């Protein structure tokens, strides 16, 4: 029997799971956010809305009979499994208590347990990045069954949100460049596993959308979200001022009444509602966004760079975990009424969750961890650290940059978008320290380096 099947791992997995769902246990219910209701409602309402993937909605439906606790357990167990594989790939396997210790430390100093305890897709972005790293750069540390499991995890991760798919595509593209530079380090066959996983994710999206909405289409979003960022940066106002009146643009009549905040426009504007929301304005928002890209390339590049930089440092824990997520409350009361009393009694709904003190710790650690990634890459190149930890640091740094551009420049900067991935930087730092300590111990004891 291999160590993966050893009973010694059961306590570590069990205790790690409890740690990762501790916020939900304390809360008395899964944590909720504004977007939660949108995912849950897809099955019941039978139509698609922007950025609310049906795949994750179906995961919520599967866990709904038991008040969504199976969803939290799934998210936590997947996290522990991927971290355990990462430890083995970096020569730190056969140590269940190290696994538990790292999970515990990450749960104190990063946003990780708040991601595994919430009914939201965010945890899958970080897991997808680590799974893709393992699949492409550490296949020798994996069994065939584990490789298949990682392919499925990457596919599900990509299918839960288009932004996650875009981040993973960026990593595969970076892998393709690496493949052209050094095929021995990155063979085409290995890269093909990543492409296969993302293709499977795309099939999941189309299949789930067809099952629910009876349409073979992609989950909507795209240019509408980019329009929101351009609206916030003043580009939409500039375009309308220079081109209106134009009969084909309904927004010309309201160009001086548009808000300068994308969130207000999409989620709190009576004007947006009166003009038909996304269904009524999608073609017009797309037209303005595309034409603005063509007419103001310099301004677009400047504002996109600023938005990307802002997104890199907007990584505070807990954005949107408040006690006034009315849409989500309404969806739960309407479609899953048996869990509504439990939801109403949760601490979140009583206003007892405050992230101010938590972010006094999380935020500086997040920024410091991100800054240390290039240093780890440099130390690995100088052979001070193992080369594989340098590859991991480079992978995570690339993912953070891709995420910042995709969520900041193509959508709109938010702490939630940054927080969903920043825990990876802290994990890399902890892994580097653990490897460095192990190397020194091996040197003292005269053991060969792993």
C-alpha cells in the first residue's frame, strides 16, 4: 500500500477540511455573496445571464438538499488534495502533518478559508492554476489516475467562470512559448493535456448552457463588462460626446446622466433597468466598446495599464461578504425555501462579519508574498533554491498578471478578483521556505538532495 493510501493521511485531511470550512462553521451556514443567487437561479429560471456559469450553478443544486454543505466539503477537499500533490511534486511528500500545518498557516494568513467557505466560483481559479502547473510541469510526480483527475479539475475550473478560463488559457499560451524555447522541458504532448482540459471545460460550458437554456451558446458577458470599465474611465462619455446624436445609439439621449461607476451602472442604475439591462443594451455596449478601442488606442492602453496595476494590489479579503445581499436572499427563499431559516440565522445575516481586523494581517502579507515571487525566481536561477520552485513562482506570477489584466483591464478592478488568487503567492513562499529547510537538513544529515 502506498503512502497516499496510508491511514496516517486521514486525520490530516479531516482536520484540514475542518480548518478550511471553519468560517462557514462559525457562521452557521455557507458564506454568501451578491453573485451566489445568480448561479443558483440558473437551473430554476432556465435562461442565461452575464458571468453566471451554469456549471457552478449545477454544483450548487447538487449540494442544496443538505444546505450546501457538500459544496463546501468538495471545495475544501479539492484544495487539500491539490496542496498535497504540490508537496509531493516538490519533494515534501509523505508528511501529512506538514500538509496540515501548511493548510493551517494559509488559513490564518491568507484569504483561503474564506474562498472554500463561500458559495462562489473563486476557489476554482487558484486550484485551476495549481492543477495546470502540476499537469504541465510535474507529470512525473503523478499517477495516471491523478493526471486524469487534474484534467477534470482544470476543466471544471475553466467552466465555472470565463475569467478563470482566460487565466488558464494565458498559462497554456505561456507554456506554448516555453515549448518552442525548450521542448525537452515542455514537450508538445504534455502541453496537449492542458489544451485537452480546457477544451473539455468549453464543452462543459456549452453542454450545461444547452441543458438549462436550450441554447448552444457561451455564457454571456464579454464586451458588456469591458464597456463598464470604459464607462468608469470616462471613455464612454468621451465617445458619446464626440458622436452623438446618432439615431442607432439609445445612450445618446442619456449621455450626461450616465454614472461614473460600473457597479452602479450594472447593479444600481434605474436607467440601465429601464433600457432593458443586458438584453436591451448588449449590442449597443458592444458597439461602443469596440469603436472606442479603435478610435482611442492610446487612451485605452493607458487606462487598461492603470486598471491592471490597480487590480494587482486590490487583494483585500472579504469583498461582498456582507449582510445585505438581497438578490441572493430572494433566490434562496424562492427556490430553496427549506434552507432559508438556516440562512437567516447565520452570523453573516446578523451583520457579525467584519474584515477590517483580518485585512490588517492578510493585506500586507498578500503584497509581500507577491513581491517575493520574482526574488524566488531569481534565487532558483542562481541554484540557491530548487529550479522547480522557481518554475512555480514564475507560473503564479504569470497567473497573477494575467488575472489582473483580465479582471482589471477587460472588466473592472475589484478586491474579490485579486483575493481569489493572491493566496497562491503566499503558498509559493511557504513552499520555498519548507524546501530550503529540508535541503539544509538533508545537507546536515548527509542525505542526497531530493
